[in-house]
């Protein structure tokens, strides 16, 4: 029985040490679990705040997208109208520039011819020749033809003087025509035609001036609008570039959070698997210990069962020793005398009962430990599943935020590309407006420098024609020259 007690004591010490070790490991695991739960709770709060911010940003982006699409539609419509107007104006300006160059060239040639003709007809030699040519005419009627010749000569001199004064080649032609034919009515009709032509030219110049002023004003307004729009679009592109950089940083943070959460989930799973293995091993060890205890109990009681000796659970009393137990004398060196005789042996019942009682207690402790272990394992499994669900929820939220952020990033990139395309188009429109400005300058620069002088000369010419017409009308009516 001493050997059994030693074995049992060793088993008890081993079980006690394993229990203390398991309790220590459980405390460490519980502490790690609580720290992990605290960390995950903070991450959950951070991700929830990020989710709310993403929702607010998403609503703002949707509103901005709608406004941008509306602005894009309006800009496209305005662009089509401007391109159409620009094409029409450019074509008109080219035609008018060509026409004006031709008109300027012809008018310059005309003025040169007029100046030369006036110079030829009004110099002293020409005057002597004209005087000589009039004195060589054959007179058929002295009174009538002399008066007619003198009248034509006077009218010619008057018209020639007006032509010199107003530098009017047309009036010089009229004077020459009058000198040759002498028909005042035809000359007056020619003057009316010339006046009508000059008035049409006056109206044409006014219309050209108004058209140039309108085109120049619209060109300036369009240039200002384009400058403002280009500046606004450039700032928008810079803002979008900054937003794209921020979204990249946010995605990087989310990737790090996702990787960290996955790692912690793997660590929690690994820790849980280790705990399960330890639990199963402890359960197996406890079951094996119970089996050993049962085997030992069977081995001890086998003797009594085989020999039909009843084994009663009798409490041992120190005051009343067992009759079969030998009593020792005071002399410790003297062997005790035996108190039994005969071959009948009933066994060491009291020691056996104590051992069996101890084995039953050990078995009960082991079974209780297995029950407690199962309950602890079930609780740990529930806590692990709760923790994993929380981490999975955090992971799903981070993945959802990443998808939303990536979608927002793609939309922002698309918006930036559209803005850059719009900026390129606006720069092209600005270059076209500058070309239009040059075309307008080519067609309209004379308005600022020559419109007033042309009007002044034309009015002087009209005044000369009106004066010549009035004079001819007076002569035709028989007034004195």
C-alpha cells in the first residue's frame, strides 16, 4: 500500500502541476484576449467613424458629379454655338478682308489716276491748250454759238475748280463730258448716280464698322470667359489631383488595417487551435488517469472478490485499534508478537478501504476537472466565435470602405481626365479666339484709322457733287453764270 500511495501521490502532484500550468496559460490567454478585444474595439470605432465620413463624402461627390455633368452639358451646348459662330465669322472675315484689300487697291489706283488727271487737266499748259482749242472752233452763228460755248466753258471751269478743290476724279470726268457734249441733264443724272453710290458706300462702311465692333466685343467677352474658365478648370484639376492623392493614402491605410485584421484573425485561430489541442490532450490525460485509477482499484479489490472476503468501508479509530493489527511493545528493537494463528487470512481491510476511498476521490476530482475543462472550452469557443465575428465585421467594413474608396478614386480619376480634356478643348478654343482676333484685326483695323477720314472725304465729295448739281441746275434754268 505504501507503493500505491507513492504512485498516487506522484499522480496527484503531476495533476496539480498540470492544473496550475493550465490555469497560468488560461490567465495569459485571457489577458491576451482582453487586450485583443480592446484593440479591436478601438479599430471598430475608427472604422465606424471612417464609414460615416465616407458616406458623407459619397453624398458630397454625388452632388458635385451632378453639378459637373450639368455644367458639362451646358458647356458643350455653348461650345457648339461658339464654334458655329466662330466658323461663320471667320469665313465672313476672310471674305470681307479679301474684298477690302481689293477695294483698297482699286481705290488707291483710282485716287492716283484722279490726282494725275487733275494735275494734267489743271496745269497752265493744259489751260492754254483748252483756251486755244476753244478759239479755233468754226462759228456758224456768232450770237447763239458764242453764248453756248461761253456757258459750257464757264460750267466746265466751275466743275474743274470743284474737282480740284474736292480732289474728285468723277467730277473731273463730268466736267470733261460736259465740255464735249454739253447736255446738262445727263450730267445731273450722272451726279445723282454718283451721289447714290457714295451713300451706299457710306452705309456699307457703317455696317462694316458695326459688324467689326460687334465681333470685336464678342471676341473680347469670349476671351475673358475662356480665361476665367481655364483658370477655374486648372484649379479644379489641382483639387482633383490632391483628392486622388488623399484617396491613395486612404486606400493604403485601409490595406494596412485589412492586413492587420487578417493577421490577428489568423493568430486568434492559431491560438484557439492550440487551446483546443491542449484541452483535448488534458481531457485524454484525465481519461487515462481515471482508467488507471479504475485499473488500480480493480487490482486491489480482486483479491477480496476472488476469496469471497467482504470489504466493508469501516472507519479506523485510533482509540480502538484493529484486533488483527499487531501491537508493539515499548521495546522497539524487539519484534512484535503475532496475534494470528492458522492459515486463514482476511486481508488488510482498513488500509484497502482507505486506498479505495482515495482513488474514488481522485476519480471524482479528475471527472470534475474534465467537466470544468469542457465548460471552460465551450466558453472559450463562444468567446472566440464572438471575437472572430467582431473581427470579421471589422474586416468586412474595411473591405467595404476600400471598395467605396476605390470606386471614388476611379470616379475622381475620370472626373480629372474629363477636366483635363475640357481644359485642352478650352485652350484650343482660346487659340481659335486669338486667330479670330487676328482675322478681325486684318478685316477691321482700318475702321479705327480710316473710317472717320473716309467719312470726312466722302462728305466733302458729296458736298462738291451737290454744289455741282445745284450749279448745273441753275444754269439749266437760265440763271446768269
